[in-house]
C-alpha cells in the first residue's frame, strides 16, 4: 500500500475549518478519492453531514478531542478510511482540540508505512488576535505554534488593524511558517497541502479532560424509538459546554423562526443541519452572525449544536426548538 498524503486542518472555534475543507474538496482532482476524519466537540455530528455533500469518504469522532482515551477513537476512524485506499486524507480536529497528540499519532510506528504526513494548516479569524480570550488560550497558541501554514480566513470581514495584528503575530513565530495566506470563504490553495512538514514544538502540554470521553465512538449512531421526536446529547471540557439535538427526519422546522433564534442566542458557536420548509439548510453561527447554505439532502435527520463557555438554559432552548417545528410534520 502506498503512503497516503495526509494533512491536519486545524483552527479554533468558528475560524472556518469545515468551510475550508469544503473548498478543497470542491477543487480536488476529479480522478482522486479523498477521505476526511472529522472530530467535533459536540456529540451529534453536524460537520460530517455538511462535508458529505462533496462526495468525500467521511468518518466522525464526536464528543471531544479525538486523541484522548489512548487515541482509540482516532485510530478506529483512520483505519476505516485507510482501508478504502483514498488518494488523500484530511483530519479536522475539534476547534478546542490540541494538534500535538494528533501529529504524534500520525507519525508513530503504527502509521509510518501508511501515512505521509504533510503540512499542518491552521485556519484563523484575524479578528481574534485583538481578543485575549483567544490569544491567551493554550490551544489557540499551540494550533499556531504547530502550524506549517497559517491562513487568515474571513479577511472580507476583518479590519486593516485585524490583519496587521495577525501579520505581526505570525511573523514573530519561530521557526518561520512555510506559508502565510489571506483568504475569504476558506479558499485554501491546493498547493499548501503539499508543503513539507517541519518538526515544531508546542508551548503547552496536552491535558484534556472530557466528562464523557469514555463513551466516544468513531461514528455518531443514533436510533430514535418509534414515535420519538429527538435525542439530546451534552458534553463539557476545556472550559466549554455543548448541547446538541438529533431530530427525526420527518420533523420540519420553520426557517424564519429558526434563523431568528440563532441570531439572538448568545452561544459562542451554533452549528446545524436542519430540515425546513425551504429544504435542508446548513446554519453556521459565530457570535450571533448567521450564515446559511442549502444542501441537497433528502430524508435527513436534523442536527443542532450549541457551544459556549457558560451553561446555557438547555431545557428552555429545547422547548423553543420543539415549538418551531411546523404543524404539518407533527
């Protein structure tokens, strides 16, 4: 078996990792088969549903950092993808994840004959460099320290000051980055994937703890009982909390009411793939700014995930979500 070119696409919550991978998949060589291992802090697997639109082979590790629990969830996912002999493998760790242990696993003796680890690409939102909540975060710092390529995404939403702060921070990194990019809509250059990886040092030790990490599995596999409308899953770790809902495919949400809810909720991050009267819609919410994208999914179970540092009123949110299910689906 040939060694599979592999990249880690990392970045903090809301930086645009999934959008960046979507952009790469849309422009990959037509004759190649790519695989993606997705790791989400939440438990309901929203990103996998979005990425499945591009025809890649997708595996998911939900519920926290995939390198924890002796790396078993990550190994199971990687092995399943390698068995399908892809031409390239991409790994998307959770935005709260630490890439150090992921790199260590991929360069271990277990995978040396199977994986050709190339550049680690870190996607950032330049606006975060003026916010100590990000710059003082150890995961944020190490995602940058271990990156071979750093890409400022969302430059169309950033000020000149934001971009100067980004450039000043990245140019001070040692050893220097192999490439620095500025893009919109996650439009990473394909050539960055084949940049040579250097051995780089993290500034902090890896010490994640997850409330339910022992139950992590390579794929979120939910089965609703007859007549059951939804399942709710919660997670916490690294100072953040998440709550997600998995709704039956016949539950149709009111698009306008859902958009209004997402634009008002104070959660730091909201992700959703939802069946509405307008079809299947992907919602991406960062700091109450809502973006939407139509998906061509039929008979798909809706997934909604909230992430924040504070414990939000999950019961109240659940009641609101249930109240905006359209009557014809009840």
